[in-house]
């Protein structure tokens, strides 16, 4: 197989280079792509690139002979070679995946799907993770080879709203909405204690490297290598005997574990969080399950097809609904963070 030069199309504007390869060469492992980039075998407009390089229409991507590298190349979905790719992928999809995805769909049209992801189900694969949303989406691949795409991610143990793009153009448009912060994300959480400041702003830098195995996000200093600015607005909706608080959270940025790390940072970690709950000798109130009490409650953003706005709300998951009932919280009441300032 010879070196290929591929031209970025208009509907791929803003797509990350690794996601572009995932679309056009689904059999290429991420680790192998990183090696090809490190060694300069993959280039964009003749220059070295990284996995997170954002692509622009008209740019040229150099693709080395992937078969010689030990990774069979896959044709772009919809091209002449697409039928055998589709057959290979369809064999991996379980027959009940499509039914399950439909059962957790909160909203759907020709451009997007909004899922109500249950707690404990991963969004993407990883070490030891076999069942995940991204894999299940193979069951919804169309006859012409188009697979729905993840637009954003939430943690495995976080419940609630997950946005899926059904076309490449919708994916690119929605990704721009998230990058420009045109998307308003509202989360609900149950935390230990009651913040003294009932409505406020948390602004820190976060970097990987916390925890005994370096698996957690930690608050870092400005300018520290790998540190990204993270901003969250929060409001106390209600509290129970000054022991627990229902928080409404609005992340302005979208860093890994941002809400969990920020809640712990202000001294009010999220109930049931196995990674960031660090209050010694704290006892879980009777009847409340020791599961992560974090819900991606609401998402509001421009429709990728120019059809107004998408505005979807997810219900409380069973374990959080049980806690709300026990604490006498009313999930239908006004959410104060919706009108909180953003600057």
C-alpha cells in the first residue's frame, strides 16, 4: 500500500486528528497512531501534528502505508470498500444494543440523539472495559456506513445526558458549540455539608497526577505543565440538617473529573464518590446508597441544523431519587444556577 494524501472536507472542520483517523481508519489503534505521529509519518500540510490537532477544510493529511505497519487500513465509510468494513463492524455489534440505546433515548431527530446514560456504563472503552456506549453505537451504523458519533463524554459513574451526533456535519457543528461555550450544561449533585457561600464560582487549574497511582485530577498552579484552567459555577438548592446539600453545578470548562475535583476542593465532596470523597470518619446517612450522586441534568445548545435549540432534561437516576425522597427534596423546584452569571 502506498502513502495516501487525504484532503479535509468542509464538514470535517474542527475535527480532532485522532477522531478523523477513527472515522476513516477505525482499525488503527490509538497507540499506533501516536507512534506514527511521534515519528513524523503522519503529517498535516507537511508539518508534524498531534492527536489533538484541529483540522481545517482543504488541509492535506499524509497517511503512511498502514498495512505495512501491521494495522490493516480501512476505507472511508461510504467508499467502494465500505461494504466489507460494515460487515466487520456489524459482526461485533450485539443484536440488543440498538434496542437498549433506543430505550434510553430522551430526544432524537435526523441530526442528533440525546441519551440518558445510566450509572456504571462507560462512554468509551478502556483497560478492561468491554461494554460501552461508543461500542454500542456500531449497532446504529447506517447502510452507507455512517456511525453516530460521541460529541462529549461523562464519567462512567455519572448518570444523565449524553449527546450523540448522527452525521459528520452535525458532529463538527456541535463540537464548535462546546468549544465556544454556547452549550449550557447543568449538573445536580448531593454533597457533604453546606457551603458557606450559597452561590459562587470555583476557579482553579487542574492537572493529572493526584492519588496513589496518579489517576486523579489535582489542583495545580498556573503555568504548571499539563495544568488547564477549570471554572465551575454552583448554587445550593436545598440542604438537609446542615449535613447534606443539593448543589446545582454549571461547568464553564469541561476538564476531566472537573465537578468532582472542584466539589472536593471547596470541602464538600460528592456523596458516593470513591475517588474524591476525602472526609475522615464521615458516616453515610441511613438509607442513602454509597453511589456517586452526580447527574448530568440538563443540556441547552443550538441545534446543529439551525432548528432553534436543543433543550433536554434527564430524570434523577434511581439511587438519587431514593436519596431525594429520603431527604424531602423536590426535584421539580426552581434551579437557581440557570440564571447564574457566566463572567
